[in-house]
């Protein structure tokens, strides 16, 4: 747990937040660990005594701004973080719709492009 927590601190220091994308190629182990912490926390809240997370660990994660629950805007921000990660690695944000290594990111970028076009043509239900 301590090693992943250190990874989490490094992530926060590098990216400025604790929103590790679900598919984070630089550290897929961290992405899985973050998902597990959220699952464990839900069990903890439900009163499980064998949930895999302690109050102290919850406190440590809270100190660095860890997000336990998501709303729609949080999901958008996570995809945005994935896009920033791609940009940092590739030098551009021209992700094709059927991007092989992360098709979901390609689809999200395609949706953002379509919403942007709708916004500029005056469609009020464009998602922006």
C-alpha cells in the first residue's frame, strides 16, 4: 500500500490533482490501485470489517485530495487528464476515433470534437 501511496503522491505532484485516469499507461498499476481504494472505501462505508482499507489510509488519501466518488464533471476531467497524458507522450492531441491502444479515449475525443462543432453552429443541446 505504501509504495502505491508514494506513486499517488508523485502523480499529484506531477499533474496537480489526484484524478488518476482509469487507463494510465505511465503507471497502470497505480490506476488499478486507485480503483481498488475506491472499492474498499465503499465497503468501509458499508461497515465491512474486512474491507482492505483503514481509517488511517483514508485520512492519508484525503490529505492529498483523493476523490472517492465521481459526478459527471469528474468523469469529463478524468478523460481530459488522459488526453493530457497522451499529449505529453505524443506531442499532439490528434487522437483518431478508433485509437487502438485506448479506443475509449479516441471515442471521447471524437465526442468533444462533435460537441465543439455543434456549439459553434449554435446548437444549445451540444453537451458544452
